[in-house]
C-alpha cells in the first residue's frame, strides 16, 4: 500500500468536488485505502461519497457512508490535530451496528481548508457542524452524534448557537474543556503569542496502542506545529462559556483515567452542568485518544456505547 505524501494529499484536497456531485476524484481511492476507510469495498451494500461544503471562509471535507436498512444516522466529530482518516475504528463499528455515518474534517484539519491547527473562534467549529448537517443527503432517520475531545467543544458551540438540537443520542469521548496544566498553558501563550504564530508540537503518549502512536508520527496529514491562535480561541471560549444547562438533554461521557491531555477531574462536573443527567463512565487505563485506544479498551467502552445508543 503506497503511503500518500503531502503533495498528493494537497492535490486531493484541491480536487474534491462539492458534496453530492458525481464523478471520480483522483487520489481518493489511495487515501481511503491508506487510512482504512474503504468500507464500500470491504462491506457489501455500503456506499461512500465525499466532497466539500462551504462553512464561512472554509471548504469543509465531508464523508458519507450509507447502507440499505440503516436504522440511524451518526455524525462523528474528531478532535484537535486529528482528521477523519484516524477514525476508521469508530466508523467501522457504527456501520456494523446498522448506522449511516457522516464524518468531516474540522477547519484547519485533514482535507478541509484553513490554516493548519488554527481557528479564529471556537464558534466556527459549531458552525461547521450546522453546515454539514444542512448539506448531507442522508435518509430521514434518527440522528445520533459521537465527538472526541475538541469535537465535544464543537458540539457545545453548536448547541449554544444553532438550535434546535437534532440528536436523539449524544456520546462524548474525553471532551475538551480545560486542558491539563491550563495555568501553565495560559502563561506560555501570553508570552509566546507576541513573538510567534506557531510553536513545535510534541506527540503525546495518549494511547496504549503502540502501532497507532507510531503511525501518527508519520501521518502526512498531521500538523507538526501548534498555532497560537488556537490557544487564544480556547482562552476566549472558556472565559465566555456559561457553565449551565444547554437545554439539549443528557449525554454519555466516556473518559480514560490515564488521560494527561485534558484536566478531566475538573471537566467532568462542568460537563454535568452543560448536559444535566450526564452519565459518566471511566475507562480504566485509557488515555486521551479513546477513538484509537487498544482494541481491548475500545471493545470495553463500545459495549457501553452500544447499550446507550440502542445499537
């Protein structure tokens, strides 16, 4: 299997048509194979479509997997520095449970446009969710949503600014609120952002899956810099976020107790204020990258997800 390089992925990004337009896309088959997303070839009856939608100043890359007899539509929202290509485990699991799946690259990530690893305001993430839901051509089935890390923050912004809430089931995987070491992060940002737009990224040991950790270091869609604008947007978001009922009902929150990326001991009760009736399940031994934890840990928490969502 050939490993795509940054140049070929940039060409794919430029070649993606508007979502819903027919036609072959050069480089798409290689992308799907490399990231293990070629479910239309692996599973009978599954079809795949991809393309872009407009969201503010961004062209957002969207993927849709459909299958006959589906009972739910699932929206999957990835975390910071991630992209759809890293979420094959969750996409495959949902397809096997009779869901259609929609997943998209957040602005500044993957095949979407935008300065890598940057964002003007977190509200832009919520607007991307709104625009994706308005554009995807899926059957009228109950919608559910699963979001990892910054994807959880994006869902909060969607709930705040774009009612009504369309989801019958909500699953949050290690959702972002305050990062670990937040006071140090704030102090560093206050100093560094005056002199630099980006800082080097360190690759965290955020999963017990050693193969994933090795893969991510050589993933051609990874940013190797952290943009200071993203930290500034996070600071403004946290300062302005009312920690009160979003009015969208409860959720299931799964959190690894070996997570050193977010300040989960602080975050969990705050998410309980946003989603009253929140059900919290700690995953012993799991790091921050729940979507790419070891198979044993994924199987453990996905049993909880299956029961919660009625899969």
